[in-house]
C-alpha cells in the first residue's frame, strides 16, 4: 500500500484541497498559452483523482462538475462538456478507488495513463480539434505525460495532507 | 449543454465563470510579465535610443499619411454628396487596451484584454492592432473582455479580395491558419492577394486588412476554391490592441 494515502476527510484537509485545486487551475491556465504544452494534462483532473482516492467519505462529483465548468470557460467550449468528461473519469475512479490505492505507484501511473487516454479520446470525439504537424503528437502524448506527472502529485499532495491529518 | 448550444442562454453563466477565472489568468500571466520586465531591464541605453529614433520616424511617416487620408476622406464624402448616395463616412472611435492573457490551443484562440463593461466595451466590438483585424469581443466582465481571434475555429468574417472585390467568408482553422470559403472557381485570385473586411453583416467595418492568400487549390468537381490564408495582424505578440466603435452597426 502506498504510504502517501491516508484516510482523511474534507474537513481536516479543506485548505489544502482548495489550494491544490487553485494551484492546478493556475498551471492549466498558464499552459494554454504555450504551443508545446498541449501535452500538459488537465492537472485539475489529476488533483481531483488524487482527492477521490484520498478522501473516501465524499463522491467529489460536484467538484468535478464545477472544475469542468471552469475548464469550459477557460477553453471557450460548450458549457458542461468538460464537466461531463470530468464526471465520467471521476465516476470510473470512484468505482476503482479502493483497489487503486492498494497497488504500487508505478501501477497507479499506468492506470492514470489509461484513464487519461480515455479522457483524451472523449475530448477528441467531442471537440474534433484541428491538429497540425507536432500538435498531433503532443495531443496524443498527454496520457503518457499524465502517467509521469501522477507520482509527483501523489507525493506532494500526500506529504501536504499528512500534517493536516495529524492535527 | 443544449441551452448553451441552441439558445446562447448561458451567456451570463459563462460571463460569471470568465469573471471567476480572471484573477487566475492574471496570476498565470505573472511569470511572463517578470520575464518581459527582466528582458526590458537588460536592454542598454543605445538600443533604447535606436528604438526611440525608429518610433519617431515611424510616427512622422504615419502623421504624413494621416494628413493625406483626412483629405481623401473629405474628398470621398464630397463625391458621395455629388452622387446623391445615402452613404456617410463612419466616425469611428478607438480605445486602447492591453493584452492580459491569451490562449493558443487547437480548441480555442482568444485574448483577454484589460478593458471591460465598465470601460464601455460592448459585445461583438471588433479589435484591431497596428497591422490588421485581430478579432471580436465575445465575452465581458466588468474589468476585462475576451476577444475571439480570427484564427479561432468558431470565428468567421465576411471579407473581400482587395484587388478584385470578390466577396467570401474567412474562417479560422486554429493554430494561426485561416481558410476562405465561398469563392467560386471562376474568380480571379493570386497568391499574396490582400484580404480586407467587406463590412457586410454590420459587425466589422469595411476596409480593414485581415489576411493574405497563401494557397489556392482547385478540387475537381467543386464549384469553390479551397483557399488558405495567413493573418496580417500580430495575433501572438501584440501587447496592445485597439477596440473599434462608433461605426454603422456598433454603438
């Protein structure tokens, strides 16, 4: 079992949860300015996935809805479309979270990569973005990038949420 | 999703979400601003003096051209009166805005500028830079506006080819590319032809440069050309833009 996960509740770690969503949103907003950061996954979704696994007494579906709406506003897409994708991925994670937190980190990364591939496929079918030259490779490299980013998210947020659990 | 797609009823909610994102956008822009500030600090006096000299020269040339344009406007107005047409010269006003943030993804291409509803900006107002058309205001917050760039896949502009007057529709293709639709294969087109706004539809005033033609393909059996174009405006590096108002169709 991964040491970074602790049974915690939203109340004990609420400031870290809110701050982590805010920081993730800032990173995503920063990334949409730069061409090659097309491979950057939606960090807010990765952070949401972490909290889904970490905080077991909540479903996080409303959070998925709210974060999805913010992504819709950010990307100028149909309101609710990102929310739908976020909710689908959150729901899959909800079904799997107990099994997910019991596997080694590398295996979690692999699973996150698969979830994000699912997300990206849905994203591609929904929005049919025009991908020219390098954009095509960058766009479809996103699940791989997610798999690499996941351990960092688990370690950082696991470390940050630990003191709040003990307090 | 349905109400947003079919009815545009969700405009207020979108504006609310955009307002929520505004401080996040400002925060995300800080690293770039620090980088710009640092680069600016590194410039020596000599290069700044050179830049000043260049700008002074450019200013002088522009003033000379403006004088000529004013006389041409008066002459055109006089000719219109003589011809008895109902047309009138537009009395456009300009407002300068700074670019706060921009998006550069295949999904959407927009700018966020530092003028909003409190500054008198309205929806659909056209935005230009010193070279040509940039886009139009699609979303407003009290202190900022979001401008959909002409390269956005959801953006279209009625245009005409300056050399021949042939009309068409310019569509954004994303990633700094444009396509031109509805130009028949019988039309006279050349690579490098300048595309300007036609003024049809009342959103964009006529005569502003938009793009140059970079590729013309005739597909067998098709009645229209497949045309690619390159925007003239500096869509990715512009720091300051102009908001146009006061022409027909605009408040």
